[in-house]
C-alpha cells in the first residue's frame, strides 16, 4: 500500500507558498496555515 505524506506549512510567504506548490507537485497532501492573506509580505 502506497501512501502520500501530509505536510503542514506554517506561513504562506515567499518560501512557504513555493514549498507548498512543490510538495503538491511531488504528490504530498498539503495544508497551509496563514493568519493573514496568501503570499505573505510581498
């Protein structure tokens, strides 16, 4: 049985947002926790 990892990323700034996209591309289930708006401070 093959399972996909579940990754939780805290913060969706420049690093977190890109990490979430890449993890999803590699087959992980991703949850992003963000207090404000997606994309962070940029």
